[in-house]
C-alpha cells in the first residue's frame, strides 16, 4: 500500500510539473498565431516524418540484438516489438517502466538472470546517451547558437571523462573492481558501503560487455548514430515546413539537445515538458521563430503520441507478454 501510494504521489508531482510547464508555455507563446500557422501545414509531410520516427526505434532494436548476441540470439522482430512496447510504457507512465519491461521480458522468455538482463538494457540506453552527448558537442563547436558559452565546455569535459572511464573499464575491469573495494573502505556507514560496492560493480559489469570485435562495436556505433539522426530528420521535416532553407546541422543539434531534456522527470505523455523543451532549445537556444517552433513541437508531440501508442499496442499484441510480471518486479 505504501509502495503504491508513493508512486501515485510521484506521478502526481510529475503531472503537476507538467501543468506548470504548460501554463508557462502558454504565457510565452501566442496560441492564435500558432493555430494560424498550423492551418497552413502540409500534413502529408507526416508520412516521411513518421517513417523516420519509427525507423529510429527499429535501428535501436537491431543494435540491442547485436549487444545481446553475446548472451542469446533473440529474433529481430521480437526485439522491435519489445522496443515499441517499452516506448509506450515510458511515454505513458513516468516511472521508467520501459527499461524494466525489456529486462523482465528477457528474463521471462529467455531465462537470462534479471540482474544480467538489466545490465544489457542499461548499456543499450547508455549508448543513446553517449551518442547524443557527443553529437551535441560536435554540432555546438560548428554551429552558432544563443546557448551559454559554458555549455560547450561542460559537455566537452563530461564526454572526455565519461569516454575515458568507459574505455579504461573495458580494458582493465579488474583494476576498477579493486578500486571500488578500496574506495568503499573509506565509507563509514555500512549500508552506504554496500550500496557503493553494488553500484560500482554493476557499472563495471555493464561496460565490460562493450569488449568485442571491431566489426561488432563498429556496427553498434553506426546503428546508434543512424538512429539518432533518423529522429533528428523527423524534426527537420516538420520544422522545415515552416522555415524555408532550414540549416540541417542546426536542427540536428536541436534534436540532440531536446533529447537530453527528456532525462528530466515528466508528466504522462510528456505533456508540458515536450512543449517547454522544444521552445527552450529551438527558439531561445538556436534562435528560431517561437511561433514556428511551437507549432512544429505540437505536431511532433502529436505524431509521437499516435506512433508510440500504435506501435506500442502492436508490440504488446505480438509479444503476448504478461505486463503483470513487470509490476511484480517493479514492486520489488
């Protein structure tokens, strides 16, 4: 009962944040101007935009298949349906259930220990984060923006530190395991010490899985970049309908930065946060017209909603997966 109440409160808080963001967004834009702009939008453009949006998820599924080959050979179609389902759950329920669903499914259908399954899923998501962070820095270096100068420096430091640590862990995992044990000895509280060791060994085990052939890791890299660019092209098509001669590199940068904002807790369906993030990144950060950006963000959000609901339900139907197993694991 306490567990359920705790998560209901969490959802309500996120929903409240979303409502506040909607209120702020409405104060910053002119709804009548947005409606007028939307009336001139060519809705046939949603077809190629939707294709690129779905293609991004499919490419991520294929990358996950390559990752899992070290453990088990899961049919690509099943992983595509699983990715669709996880997107649906993450989009509608702001409790990060999508990632948990992937791990529970692998445990239930392929008998992979849950801890190991979760490690695979975490690594898969980390590749997305690393790619977005790296490409954001690359485009910030070559694209003029209104963003704070310190942002580029912060991203550069974060990428160098993260990449160096990951490479070092892949090459010398045993050294870092000893380092975790050594550092844990500096902690006085026993519970905190156990948590530190558990987390440290978890991270090391994750990155150890990146050790593989050049061909394998090259395929992981290419699929990650293609998936990221595919979603960015969806933005390019929609925003390009309002702004002629749109610089594609600038849109790619906006898409990467916008993706990073989704790390922040959000309301169900990302109501409020999607609109606020789009306005903050594309208008205030990159200097595009606020009315055009807001119209494009509404269209992108609506398209995402339709595609995620449609593909997610399709994935659930094809997998015949018992979501009750996810809830049982979540309560643990």
